[in-house]
C-alpha cells in the first residue's frame, strides 16, 4: 500500500488516436518529427503519402527520423474468384518483436514513437489470418473471435510496462446509431474501429489517453482540431484534465499535447 501522493507516471506516453477517414490523423504526426522524436511506423493502410509530403514540406532535413514498414495481404484474381494470401498480420506481430533493422521496439526508448497505422487495418489483416487458419469453418463468428482475441493480446503487449517506447495507435471511428420505433436516429455513438462490433467498446479500457482528430466546416472555412475531452458521441480520455488544453490545432497539436502532458505528469 502507498499514498496517492507518491504515485509517479511512467516514463513513456501511450495513446489511442481516433478520427474519421480524412480527418488528418496521419499527417498530424509531422509535429512530433519537428519536436525531435523518431517515428517508427507500422503501416497497414498504405497511407503514408500525406505524412511524407508534410515532412518534406515542413522539415525536410528531418525526414530520416521517420522509418516505416508497409504490410498488406496479397490478393490475386483467379477464375474461382479473389484469392488472399494472409501474411500481413503475422508479419506485423513479428515486427513488434524485432524491427527490420534488428532492433527491438520494446527497447527504443523515450526519444522514439512507435506508430500503428492503423488498428482498423490491423483488424482486417487479423481476420484474414484467422480465416486462413480454419478456411472450412461454417460459422464465421469463430474467425471474428480468434482475430479479436489476438488483436487484444497485441494491444496488451504494446501497452505493457515492459514496452519501453512511446506509442500512438491510430484508428478510425465505427459509428453506431440507435433508432426509435419510427426509424429516427435517437443516439449516435463512436467507438474505435478494429475487427467486428464487439471489440470496439473493449479497446478504450487499455488506454489512459484517447485523442480525436476532427474537422469542422467546409472548403476554406474548415478547421482541423485535436480534442482531448469526451464529447457526447465519443468517449475520450485525458490523464491530466486540469493541466491539458481541451483542443489543439491539428498541425501542431500532438507535439504540444505531449509537451504539456510530460510537464503535467
């Protein structure tokens, strides 16, 4: 037993970063590069073009600070239909143990950020892997269950105290609506998108920090923000709610948030 006054936060920060497609999540990582962090990105969305453009535009001299591995299952069209060779998920698991330069992600340290982009893509790869494990199964629910359990174990590994690296897990939002008897929407709730519908509500319990990228307005009037406080539709988390701003500009927000978080904790 120990008094709460003696509690100290860990050396590493780890967060879930949610947002709709096109909200600017991946591109906003550039602020961390400019702040001096090394990024190691496990890319399952094949969507790093925007980050490359931002880094080349805003800090081209730091481009070597970003290293990435892109993974995708191979799909081939045949007379019998599309055949998928499910290798991306197992490769993702292996690279979490040892990167392609033989370094261990769990030992990268406080100057490095491991980025999973995205949990949505990882979930799709996990399902393809699970389906390949038992292709003759009549009940597809067992594929979802196996994929969900494996993804949860992977999250637990990354979020454990033995994983000595900063972490950002990017994911899309899976929106669920509730309807009245007349078919009108009565409630709309957003959950992290992974695989299936059951996993989304479970994922937030593993994170102390959940941020959301969002855009308001259209055309030249659009404003892109990072939110740190819960909204009516999405449950966000902020470990230092009295010392952290409620919103940040998307272009600089991640670096500003991390700076304030480290000072607060």
